[in-house]
C-alpha cells in the first residue's frame, strides 16, 4: 500500500511539473492573445463609431446606416475572433471551413429573407420612393410610413396597414404619385349628341380660373 501511495504521489508531482512547464511556455502566447483581443475590441468600437459619424455626415438613410454599421460590427468581430484563436495556436482552417458550411446552410434556408434584405438595401440606396410618398405597387396603394430592411409599410386610404416584402417590391412596377409634386385629375362629363360641345366649355373654363391650384388650361381649337 505504501508503494502504491508513493507511486501516486510521484505521478501527481510529475504531472504538476509538466503542467507548470507547459503553462510557462504557453503564458506569453496567452498574454499576447488577450492583448490582441482587448485592443481589437477597442479598435472595433472606434471604427464603428467613426463609420456612423461619416454616414450621418453624408446624410445617409437611417435604416441603411444602422444596417451597414451592424454588418461592419459583426464582420470585424468575426475577424477578431479568428485572429484571437490563431494567436492561441488553434488551427483555423477547419474552423473557417465549418463556419463557411454553416453560413451556406443558413443562407439556403433563408433565401426569401435574404431576397427581402437585398430588396430593402436597393430601395434605400436608389430611393424609388421615400417616407410620406403615395405609391401603388403589387396591386395595393397607400402612403409609405416606414421603410424597413425586410418590409415596407403603407397606410391605405381607408386606414389599413399594408406590409409589402421588399424582395417583390423592388422587382415589381412602382407608381409614385408624389415624386412629381403635381397630379392630374381626370373628370369625365357626358353630353348629349345634340348638345353643342363648345357651349359647356365656357363655364368650365371660368370655374377653373377661380381655383388657385388649377393649372393653366390650353384651349383646343
């Protein structure tokens, strides 16, 4: 029993000495990795704040600015994480391959959402309409109240909220009634065949002249 106990104590001492030696050899790499991690987090915070200030100075759309800043933030964090584990001595090739495969699987399962995301970015970039414009698209019409990354919100004439996915909205026909600033109203009057067509025009022209917002009418000969 004493021999077994002595062997146990000796093996524990050997493992302790080996662990201590490994820790001494690994300590500089661990310290340098932690320094890189801390400095990287501060650098990411500084870069994202600077990017937000630049986008605000350029008067970029708020939704697009928030989306781009979020993409920048998480992209830099992923790069910092890969750099951190590589500094620790962990092989990153297989890890990056796993991340790529996971990203591909997620992208395949979220095709519709990614299409709406791309459509939202295109709408915010090219601005076919803005908040407050009255548009008609996908068989519905209403005033735009909010442009989100995935959907666009409309309020119809009877006060109904309409949500249109940005994917089909950006790829379809959009009629913007507000972009020109003026809108023509077509009024159709029925007259008898026996009525002289020139006679009803005179009171109509006089009535239009009394309306300030009415455009000048060019009389047809």
